[in-house]
């Protein structure tokens, strides 16, 4: 099964550059802060719907910048 993981390093860099927190991002994505923490820690994989919302929030980054694909 293919798993898509969030590239936490890239997301954290963008959040720092924009002076935003992971809690701000969780609210914007309409997910819990706990689930956001799990995504950033690589413990959970974002669903296709959540991936779309993440891409919309970071529209200046490509899919390849935001996510890694694990076989």
C-alpha cells in the first residue's frame, strides 16, 4: 500500500516564514491540533481531502514539496 506523508520540514519552514503556528494551520484546515501534530510527526497520513486542503493553504508549494510517497 502506498502512503503519502506530510513533509514536516517544508511545512514548518513555511509556517516559520509566515510567522504562523501549527495550531493556526490546524484551524485553517479544520482538523484538530492533535491530528496536525500527528501529521507533522509522521505518525499519520493525510487523507486525500486533507491533502487538498494543505495544498490550498500552501498554494505556493508543489505537491512534491509538501508530501513524500512511501511504498
